[in-house]
C-alpha cells in the first residue's frame, strides 16, 4: 500500500490517495481501520471516494 496526501488551495480540503495490491488488501485495510479512534473521531467529515481497478469490492 502506498499513500499520498496533498493539501489543496482550500485549507480544509485534502487529497489522499491510497494504492493497494489487490481488492482483498483494500478490504482488509478498511476493515482494520474502521474501529480506530482517529477514524471514529473523523466520522462526520465528508469523504468522496473514487475506486478503480477492482472488479468487485465488498
């Protein structure tokens, strides 16, 4: 997995890009972090996702 975090012109908007080797790695990562304190603290923050390269992500 690789991660890129970039600030934008808007100080409250960030671009975060993650890369995963396959859809199973993606699913394992998101299941693992879902219960973490920082994830729960940021639950109310709007997120927009674009997922590409996987046939089926569950």
